[in-house]
């Protein structure tokens, strides 16, 4: 772990990140030129989200991907919904060399985040980087340092922080609605049929080494022969992904941090395995079943679970206060339920009425993604400040990496706040 970024510097960076943003004023009709790096599943969907978030403030002038089929699909979508044909690139470094590009969206597998984000900052671009911030804790601190030196706006894609539903939950907690909080549960449950296992995305039938740049996809990962499964189903392999820990868990530990003003847990114990899909020909490496217990230094505990074999309870977070519970379910429904104390609730608790809010009905929101995009663009324009800058994104990523490291090593992992490092016990 790097020792030059100590705890004081890390926390100072987090404070600076949410402070005022002072950027040069842009012309009234001047749009932010966007370069889009990665137009696979999420990156492709993001083209539409951006059109909902800030159609009058941005222009997507360039797109980049290592699979030519994705480039063609995205270019067609751009012409349909945006009315322009962006420049296209196979190598992200060629896109970054375009001086007209003001900001980039990096929507690639996580093992590429480090090199791409740092290169973009060095090229003078503002950056929206999908979660997790990086593939390792050490790489995350590299990005935080590069951001500190750049003077650029960076938003990490932990979009729950931009959801009005979660902001309302935070407000209720801060008002003391549920009393003191020492315990939270978070869970994410999914299921699919045996012929459609988790994260085994459909491989385009035309893909081949000629129209898919395998070496650029690998980037800093270990070199391997061409493998279409690893390319299109990268979430299943440790070389490119942290699996459940960094794809799903980080969203939930991060939003609990947000609602309760927490940062990095003191320790984590994780266990699980490949229980759901055990076909002898399935070469997946990451677990489909994971549980993690987090302890924080201020008498707070998170109980996390994820399973890909049952979807009954969906996903959500339950903040269990001494006087009541706040639940946010499936990013769509917020519930407050007061404690009854078996019919002996104190008068002030008994007087509190249950609450149910729905994201669509009450806030006209599906989830926080569109708001998160909008917040980034408005920050680039100098009108707002990013809600998820790199130090905050690093705090979220550390929680995920702690679970991965605990699972892989089958040991309890302890975070050393003073040194920004970890050890096992």
C-alpha cells in the first residue's frame, strides 16, 4: 500500500471533494463534448440515460470500444436519438488525443479503470468512471492522487447517492426518526434458469479475433489466448472483476455510508462460493453466493448477503435503529416502520407514523443513474459539485475489496485507518 497518501491526506481530499467547485465560465450555448469509452451493455444504455439527463448541455462526439459490433450498434443509436454520427475509435488513447473532447465516460470492465482514468486526467479531461473506482485498493489510491493533481472533475458511478429516495432516507435518519443506529442489513438476491446462468451474457455470433481487439481488452491483465467468454462475460473472472463484492456489494455499503455518514469499515469477514452453477464445463471463478460481516469503529455493524439462486426478496438496505427501521427496496420503495416495543413504545416513538415513498410516484425517478449523470455534467459546467468524487469512490471500493480479499484468503481482514493499509488476522 502507498504510504505517501496517509489518513489525514485521504480525509482532507474527501473534504475538498465536496467543497465549492470553481471552473472557468463556459459560453451560454457552449456544450460539453463527451467521449464515450465502452459501449457494451451498460455503456450502450448510458447513451440513452445521458440524453435524458442533459441533452442540451452535452454532445457525444466520440465513442470507443474494442468490439466493432458494439461500435456499429452505438453509432446507429447515436444517429437515432442524438442525431449525430460520432467519431469512432478502437484505442481509448486515440480518443483522449482529441483536443475537442472535454470529458469522458469510462464504462469498461474494472481492470481497465486505473489506466484509462489516469490517462484521461493526464490528457486534461474530466472523467465519469464507473464503479468500482479501480480493480485493487492500491490502484484506487493512484487515481485519487492523479485526481488531486489534475484539477479536473471526477465522478464515480455509485449512483445511489444521487437518488432522491436515498436522500430522503438520509434526511429521515438525520432527523432522528429511527433513533440511534448500530446495525444494518443489505442483500441482493437474483435467480435465472439453468440455461441462462448469472453473468453469462449472450456472445454475439459474429465475434472473432478479427473484429474484437482481445489484446486491448486485456490491457494490464495477464496475457491469455483469445477467449470470447472472458471478453463478453468478464464479470465471472478474477482477472477483470471482483465479482459480487465490487459489482453489487459496493453500491450497498456505499449508500449505507452515505445515509449514516460512515467511511471505511474497521474489519470484514466474508465467505461463500460457487454453489448455484456447478456444471463441470462452467469455468467461472467468482462466487455466486457471498456473505460478509462488516464492523465499523463506532459500534456499527453491516450484515451483507448475496445469492444468485433465489429472487424472492430482491435487493435492498435495512437501517435498523433503536426506535424504528428505514428500508429502501429495489431502489424503488422507501419504508419507515416505528418500533412497537411489544406495545410499550414511548409516547414520542408511538406518535411516529409509518411512511411509504415510491421513486416513480413521489420523485419521478427510476433510480439515481440519470441524476448522477446530470450532477457530473453540471459540475463540469461549474454549477454543482460531484456527489461521488474519487475519495468517496475509493471508500466504497475499499469495502468491496476487503470482502474479496477476505473471501480469497479465508481470513478476517482489518483496515488500518492511520496507514491506509490492511492486514489479516
